[in-house]
C-alpha cells in the first residue's frame, strides 16, 4: 500500500552545470549519508514505538503460566520451571507381590513438560535425578520418571492416615510454545457478536454525524458572514477543555426525563456533542486555509453557499475529513466511559470495550485474556486507518486547488 | 439476522436524519425565499441577500445546539457548583477555592501538570513532525506511519497492559519480565521500580501519553506536509536551498497553522489526562494530576463543589492557549 | 471516500452477524442444583413458587464479575424460576463510578450491592436509597451472628439526618487469616503460631533457616495500598477495645494518636523489614495483591505466610487445591485482653428503586437458601446463622464460615467505614508512603490533615 505518488528522494537538485569531480563525489557521499540517516532514524523510531505493542502481541500468543515466569522476548527458549505434584492416597494403593504400590502421573494429561529431577521438600526439587529412588519420612520409596509417572512402594500396607498423599516437587523443562488458545477464548465469549454489532451501531453514526455537523459549522465560520462569528468560534473551540466527567451527570438528568438513556440516538448525540469542539477546530483550521479566489469565483458564478460547500469545499477537504474520521472513529470505538454511562451496563447494550473489560474483570490476573482481547479490538481501527490513509497523498490538495 | 437489520436501520436513520436536516432546511430556504422571475425569465426580485443571512444559522445551528447542551450548560453548572457544598445544596462562597489553594493534593497536581505540559506537547509534536518528514521520503511510508499510529488505535485497557509489561519489576536477581528492567539488567544495572519512584515515575507516565499522542501529531502534520505545493519546494531547490533550509524556511511556515492546532490539542489532552494516571498509580507516589484529582472528588468523595473548582482550574489553565488560537484566527482572517 | 467507507463498514457488520449468539433459557434443568436435593433449605423456595411476578423486571446492580457473576446469576435464577419475575444481575468493573452516575442522574437500579458501606452511606444521604423497615432490621438482628454489628454497618443517615436501616449483608469475607502451605511447614518443622510473639518468633526462625517469612503485596491499581490498611486494622482490633476501634473510624480518635501509630509500627516491623518480606519493603510496595500469594507456591518458596482475606483464594495459581496444597490459620491475637476479634468486609444489598418484585427479591436474599446456593459454589461466606454449614463447597470455606458464625466481635474493615477521601484515599496513600520509608509521624499527620480538610 504505497501512497506516495512520486517516489521521493532526499537528493538535492541534480547538478545542472558541469561540476568538478571531487565535489561530485562529495555530493554523492552526502546524498548517501542523507539517504541512510533518514532510513536509520525512521527505523529506529518505528522499532522503539512498536516494541511495547509487539511484546503484547507475543504475550498474547504465550501460555498463561509462561507469562509470569519469563519475558516475552524469551518465549522461544525452553523454560525450566519448578512445580509440585501429589501422589495418590492410601485409598489408591494396590497390593502386588506383598508390596503396596501407589502409581500415577504427576503431570496432567497432554502436558508436554519433561521432568529432570525431583525431591520431597520445597527446596529439594533437584535432590534426585529421574529414575533414582527417594525415601519418605514414612519409609515409602518413590521413583519418578521423565514423563511424570511415579511409583510409590511400601513394604507394609499404607495406613488410612496417608490421606493427603505425598507431595513430590520436581524440576521440568517446558519446550517453547506459541498458541492461539487465548484468542480462541476471547472470540468464543458469549455475546461477543452482539457486542460487536452494538459497537458498530454506535460507532458508525457517532463518527459520521459529528463530522458532517462540524464541517458545515467550520465552513460557516470560515466563509460566511454573520454577527458574532469569531466570538462563537472562540466559544466552540474553548469548549474543548470541558472535562467529560463533569458533563455526564447534568446531561444524564435530561436524558432520563427524555427517556434517551440506553438508546442509540442518545449515545450518537452524546459522542457528537463531546467530539464537536475538536472537530470544528481541526476542520476550521483546514477549510479556512482554502484559497479565497476559489470561493469567491464560485460565488460570482451564482453558486449558493450550500452548493459551494457540497460541490467544492467537501471534495477539497477530503484529507482533513479523513484525518478527523480516523480520530473520531478511534475515540468512539475505544470509548468505555460514554458507552457505560449513556448506553447502560445491561448485557444487551454492551459494546465491545465493556465486554472485553468485563472479560478481564475485576480480577485483573487474566493477563493472557487481556493481551488477546486488546488485539481483537485493535484490528478494526487499524483497518480503518489503512483504508483512509490513501487520502493523505501529496498533490491531492495542491493539485485540486489548482484545477479548481 | 434481526439484530443486523435493526442495527443497519438504526445507522441509516441516524446518518440519514442528519443529511435530511441539512439538505431539507437548505431546500426549504431556497424555495420559500426563492428569487422571483418574470414570465420571460427576467429576474424581478432577488432574495439572495436574505437567504444568505439565514443560511449561516442553518449551518452552525446543530453544532451550537449540541454544544450548548452537552458542554456549555455543564460548564456553566460547574461554575455554579464551585460555590456550593458537596451536594450542591448550600452556598459556601469561596470555601472550595480556599480549600484548593491549601490542599497539598491540589498543589502537587498543579506542579505535576506543569511538568506534563513542559514535556508531552513538545515531545509528541516534535516526534510526530520528525516522523512525518522522514516517512515522506521512503517507499514504506504507509507501513512506518501505521506502526507509529498503532498506539492510538489500542484501547486504553490494552495500553495499560502493554505498559505494565514494559515497567514490570522483579527483585534483583530474579528473571525480569519487564522490558525496561531486562535491558537495564542486561547492561549491568539494578532493576528500577519505574512507577513508584518519584520523580522518575512522572516521566514514565508521560512517556505513555507521548507514545499515544505522537501518532495523532504525525497523521495531521503528515497531511499538512503533503499540502505544501511541490512547486514551491522545487523552486527553492533550484535556488540552491538545502533540505534543512527547505524544511525550516518553506515547510514550517506553510504548516504553522496545523502545528498550532496539533500543539493546542495535545496541550488540552495533557491537561485533561487522567486515565493513564488512574490506571497506573491513581495519583500515588507523587504522581497526582488535576484530571485524576477531579475524578477522585467526583466519584470517590462525592464532593461536586471541590471537583468543580479542580475542573475550573483545568479550564483556566488552557485559557492562554485558547487566546493564542483566537488571536491566530483573527490574524489569518486578515491575511486571507 | 464514502463508498469505500460504506463497504468497509458493511463488511464489519457482516462479520459481527457471523459470530453466533447463544440464548439463555430458563428451565428447571438449567438450575445449578436440582431442587429437592443436597444440603439446601428448599422449603424457603415454596412461598416464592406461589407468587406470580411474571413480566416484572428487576435490575440488580453489583460489583461481582467473572466467576462471582456466574455464581450470583445462578442464585438469581432460582428466584426467577420460582416467581416468573425477571431479575437481571448486572456486574460492572466500575461499579462505584456507575452507581454514583445512576443515582445522581435519577435512574438508579432496583437493587444495588455495595462493596463499601461508606459509599452506600453517601448515597443514602443523597436520598438515592430506600430505607427499609423495622422488620428487615429485626431480621438481621435475629439471624446474623453478631447481628448488631451488621445492623450498625447498614444504618445510615437519610437526607434529613435521621438514622435508618438500609440493607442486608450478602457475601462477606474474612480478613483475619494467614495462608500457608502445610507441606512447607511440615518440611521445615514449623508450628502454627498462636500468639503475636510466636508469629514474630516464627518469622525470625524462617529467616535464620534461610527463608523469607512473608509475602506482602499492596498493589491494586487505583486502589493501591488497601492491603496494608487491612494489616493495620487487624492489628488495631487486637490492641485496642472495640469502642476505640470504632472511634478511630470516625476520627474521634485522631490518626496521630499513639495507639494508631503503634499499630502502624507493628505492621512496619514486618513489612519494612527487608529480611521478612519477599522482595523486601520495595517488593511489598510494588507487588500486586493478586500476584502476591503466588510466592507461597513457588519452589523453593518465596515466602511461607500470606496474610490476606478469604477471597484471595480466587487468585491462587490454578492447580492449587485449597485445603490440600494450602490452608489458613487465624491471625493470632496480640493483647490477650482483646480476645479473638475478627476483621472482615462484605457487600451490602440495598434497595434504590422500590417495587413489589424488588421487595420479594430482597426477601429471597434473606432466606437461608439464597445463602446456601452461593456457599455451595465458591468465594462466599455468610454470618447467616440459618444457613446450613454443610452447603459450603470445601472444608476451608466451612472453617472460615464457622469463624464468622461464632464471632463475638466483628470488626468491619475500618477503611471502608471511614469517609471515602480517607478510607479510599489518604489512608491508602499514607500506607504506601510508609512502606516507601516515610516516618510514622509524617504518615499519620498527613492522613489527619486530609481528614481535617473534609470536616
């Protein structure tokens, strides 16, 4: 997805006249250095900016247990972990040729770990190599094999009091593994589809409506004459500073009397209201910088302001509209507070962010779920970014202005 | 499928309703105040003047209405409540203001906010501009910009997890699972408790906001840079200007407006910052900021009087930037 | 632009629809425990089965999430099944913020379960909550162990300043317990300490043996610091009379009092001793309380003891079986004069928006059955004396439940009783600062000055 229409080079203008050799060489070196520096700096910044997110991506593909043990950059190395298991109890013993045996496996089914050593105390996990025999305080003999199978042998019948089994500590090597299980869990959450639909229903109008309203207003502030124009503009822009948290309660009181709470129009308008000042500010900045001749010549041709806006200004403002679309889309998509407050907490009204937030829950220890869910919700905004990125192209603005 | 249809209908209604308003009102205006023509097509009376006197209000009307309800009215209410007690029942005069001046939490918040203001807007805008300029010169511009932009696209919950992984601390000698400490230890340093050690922790929190906001600055500045006419740059090149000169003498003046907008926006975002602080430290370890302090007084202490004073101080702090912008509007108006 | 955008967005909608939805049905087979079987007081359900509340919707808003959400929903379903009403439990991670917004904007839920009585008191004073009658108050007095404590904790001033009874404690936790791993104690030959001195001696013994006695983690995101306040409260309960403890929570006893300072310093003796705490005092400051108990279960053990409430069991590593791999002992008394007090916390269910079905649901929550149904799941304790202890899903829970039912003094989490600015603010911050090396005078003066500021 290359967006630059003309390939850009850092090159200074090509030498037009004949230049002495030495300075030509010097020029080439400078040019190469510039070429190199641009790329090196950019790559450096990009890496720096991506490392945190990349870490999250890798973490989302790791086993839950591995997350807390080693850094994500070590996820392709085997990890050595210490763990413990418990033997069967007296009830599990089998008599065999006068000996009493309890056997089983310390590792759960499907576990891929390989045991290297074991022991009987918390600190003694490497007291015995696999295959060796340890003796418990009660005089039982225990052997553990690499695959986790153990055998506890007693010469006497094992008494009932052996009800908790014997703790066996061990050291095991876990081969590295990346898995999509975390994503599986997030995507198969009950109601995620509904939440997705709710989010779309909130986000699309809540992105388009404020942009349209702001564009009309920004145009009026830029190119129409009416009393109090600059004062109104200043007030609009000044309202950017009002903290959202303070608006919630007064607005919600009115919503409750109008029964707007929990409705889609209610939340669209809320997002529109909260997003408008910045939208007007950004779009005014752009629309007011369009060439005066252009608007005036259209007026002379008899076009009304409505026609000028729709036919001339909107097409010219595509890059500005596109950038604001991205931002407004992101804010609404990732918003939790406004959705919770205006749409409510009922399950059928849940948006994606609140669904994911609830999935993570108050427990906060499900890091593996959190990491995966963060990526589930990032996919769509990135798509939108790529879809709109094509409108930031050189010459688009300058070129069309010339043509108009 | 029903839900899908409902959602689609709702969206159509929402977006359609707004379009109907703009097209409809303008149509009504154009027909009720139409110019009158004689039978031979000659203009008898033009209503253009009255039409164009009404039209601006059709354009700004919806914006003004919504803003009045969603922001202006709450702001005015905040001002009123700042003179009342916790439940906004009894008039207390300037008590809340007096409280703010003497409150150590408030003082600390102001100090920290100043610190944030000195770092975040400049760092984000500067980096955003640098990236916009550099990315403009490589073929993989889209990819580079997408990577820088990504932090903006991550929900706040996600960003909080990311940075917990970055700053995670384990005691010296244990395996570090946080990137920053792992690097530090690798170079032979001692692991740091990044978010509990003032004043370092303040900068660590700022880093998160810079990480997020640079993408914002980059998108807008990049779009503005693309608007600088190629011919102007070409002409300067022919006149022998080098790239640095072109950047400072041609590009910067051309995108000054956008730079101002980006700076202003990030200044306001910085002043209002609260969720980063709430999630990472909740203002403990000397990291309190006004936004979080206000949140605490609304939702934990249920004191609207004090919360209103804090909110007003955030608004007052942004006034200079607002005046600057209004001044800019006026100047540009004259230049046009 | 618009065409492509529309295509993209339509695509998104299509993806959304492709994800299947699961409907929830309400049948007897869907109930978690079959009616008529098990250690439940099924007769409690009969009066409700005679009611017909079909079409009545009741919103029950609370802080329970994930596993707890599932458990409480399972309980609610019995009521819905019996009466035909539609009680919807909604859990939110941001309960405290949400309930304030709901109340202030005039659209509260029918019932709200508050994890902190302080917030409930604030909202009662604002007129958002509906006071309950004498009958409901008497019920708690008669049926809850240490009933008067529970009544006091749910009695708040209404908007006119009159004291009224507002709610029923449902889901209680026990804080005065220390978790340990019996195998580790057995390996090293440690005995369970019965007094504070034995506890300190054991800690020193563990250090002498090359181990670390305690895991402490006070991190909790925005609520960082509360685990430290629990320690101080537990020590306060053991060193001062119950009346003095209550005075402390109302600031009749100033924070700068030497008894408070003494309690903080006793905590500091352990928490600020780098040898006593895994990761040192810095470790206590930076470890999240949810990650903190993991140190008990590592090999070799990072620590041998962890003082934390009953609910922490939900955060133990997945394969840990409570009762086998780990157990708890009672946080030992300090001053024998003070007996064996119990510190705890709990969730109080209040009525905000009254209705007939809401009242009936409240009555349902008073039944032994409503308590047993959650006891039989997990993460629930109750001082309800009518509830059958056999219903507890494990011996450990039963053990904790017995402590609650037999408690003579029940001290409620002090920070929850203090005003939010202190109990959920300055006290937390102060304790974090204390762990960071601030002196006890600095810390107590800071908390006291913050308290003075809100008087």
